[in-house]
C-alpha cells in the first residue's frame, strides 16, 4: 500500500511541475531576444496605424506585436532585447493570479513591491522597473517596463513637451 501511495505522489508531483513549466513558459519575458519571443509566439503581426503613433521607433528602439490565444503582447525592443511588454485582452480583466505570474516571470532576479499612487495598483522593483494595469478604450492591459524603458519614455515626453512649448514662428 505504501509503495502505491508513494508512486501516486510522485506522478502527481511530476504532473504539477510539468504544468507549472508549461504555464510559466507561455508568456514573454523582459530581457528576451526577438528570436526567443518568436519561438514562443511565432512571427509578429502588424500594429494598426492608429496605434503606431503611440510608439516612437528609432534605430535602436522598435515595437512588435505578437498574439497568443486571446492575448496581444506588444513588445518594445532596445537593441536586441525586450525592455517592455504590454499584455492585453479586450474586455477581460487580469486575474490576480495572472498578474502575479507575469510579475514573477519578469522579475529578473528582483522582487516586485505593490504601490498605489492612483486608483490602479502599480508595482516597482529596486532596480527601477515598473508594472501597472491600464485601460485604453475597451482594452485592458498590463504593462511591465525595465528602468531603461521608463527612462526612454521620460525623455520622449520631455522632448515632446519642449517641442509643444516652442512658440517660434507665431
């Protein structure tokens, strides 16, 4: 009887571990290359023109969209690696377990700490990375950014503000 129970426990443990590996490997991760992400999702799809204005592509910064099941995954690359990933699914909320899973696989050896600066929770890491939920239209998204991407967007916004504050030619 003990041998049978021991075998059943081993089988259950192995199945559980395989399930955990399968689930955790289904999401993209910060720091991955385009090849690694395409190995997970296949080739990228085209970002619609009305959404492209949100992105500021340049020689070293580019954005690609991938799809998996009911999710769109918008990935920002700086150089050859992912520095930002936005997971979205129209009309679906992210369950707390999904958020914890996304934070865990994007920890890069750091711990996330939840903070609340507005009505939406945010998370930050000791290395300056940020994560937050946001809604754009009917689409609910979960965004995770490295400090590098956070700094890049701060520079982009500052340059846009400076450009809009310029009154030359009036």
